[in-house]
C-alpha cells in the first residue's frame, strides 16, 4: 500500500522536470534551476548548400540530441522560398544567404537572425560560357543575367555591376531558380549566371564555364541561421543547442573531409569530385551569434537593395537580431 509520505515524495520529485524546486539542505533552502524542455517538434528548412545542416541530417545527430522532439527536415531550392515558409509557420529554423533575410524583413516577415557563419566570398561566382565575349564586369552592360531573385547571387550581381560601372537598368535580369538558371545557361538563352556552391562547383565540373568573378572583393557571402520569433521566444535553449550542434558539424567537416564529402555527395547527387571542390573552398564555419561586424556587413546589403528601390523601405538589420539573455 502506498503511504502518504511516498505519494508526497513522488509529487515533489515529479516537479523537477518543469519548474525550480526548493529543497531543504542542512537547514537552508537550496534553489535548483529549471530544466529546459525541448519543443514537441523542430522543423528545419535547409538547402543543398547548407553543409552543417546536411551533415546533421544525414548523421541523425539532432534526432539523438532532441529525443523528445519530432525533428522534420524540409528542403528548399533557395533562401527566399525557405524564409517564406518560415514566415507562414511551416518551418521553425533554417539557413539562407545574405539577401533573403533583407527582403523578408522589408516585407514585414516576423523573423529573427539567431546565428551566422563566417564569410565565404569564394563560394559564389558569376559564370559566363567559355567562348563568351564578356571579359570584364563592364561587358555585362546590356546582357541577360540569370540568378535567383532575392538571393545572395542577386547581391553579387548588384555589387559586380557597381564595380563595373554598369547601371542596374542596363542589364536584363532573368529571375530563375538554380536549376532553371543552369538549364537556361546551357541553352545559351542567358549571357551570364550568378550562382553559389554547390551549384557553382557542379557547373565547373560538368560544363566548364569561365568564371568572370567570384565574390572576393565584392560580397562577403555570409550565411545566416534564422528562426520564427515565437520559436525563439519559447525555446531559446533549443536555439543555443542547435548552434552548438552546427559548430560540431563544422568541426566534423573540417577534420573528416573525406567522410564529409561522401555524405554531401550521396545526399546531393553530386559526384565526389564536385563535393570535394565545394568543401575545399569553404572555410571553417563555426556558428555563432551575430557580431557587430557581421551586422554592419548585412546592413550594407540592405542599404544597397533599398538604394536601387529593390526593397520597399529602408530597414535596420539590428532590429531583428536575437540578443539572448546572458
């Protein structure tokens, strides 16, 4: 038979999972911190370029770390589509390049920057056919250039035109997804193509285009982790755990390059040579909170799009950067 004391003890112990518990210890009250509870589901949006997320997914790391949560993975062709899903509540957390969050914030989407990877300027490029008469950035004037609207490639084109002293109105933008843009590029229906890895690496290996320019000296090509505001506010501990897991995934990629390349190749369908090329120009990518430098770089992206009237209003990036309590 269960005694009153036994019942009372079970109730007290059961309270540990949700709130702080006060216990008597040598005549003094000792306060124990609340135990963080993971959300029932964690829906992650990712792209083929998201190395750290792909490694976590393929290795089942988050499923082990968040055993009481249902972890779902949703793939997107590019950042704008991912952030639209995040904004409407179909995804909780995801990775994009620099431009998609600018367009999302300008459109009033309630999202937060929660983490960032270091710059990767060599991981994006503007490509032209090997036999093209385009030899410098000024030659882009009057040309039809393919890229995903609102993506990091969009900003790269903008910066390349600025350096080449070509007005935005003097080119013909072809707003295409990466797959559509490659098809158009191979058909010869566009003159140039701005793209990021691994699509950039795949094109280099398969169709051997000429690289007109990389992002070096033009665009930092930062990568950002974003989350729905409600998810961040309800589960800040989960965000911290995700950032830590992503940094661990990067360490795995840096110290187990051969295995990481195989995982990326198997997931993306790329051949191993392309996977190695993709990973080879990707610097160590520890994931951390946004620094003042990163925020300033992202503000320049936002200001550039507003200056050309490509977003409807001026925005302040710092307004939507997560500032966790210490």
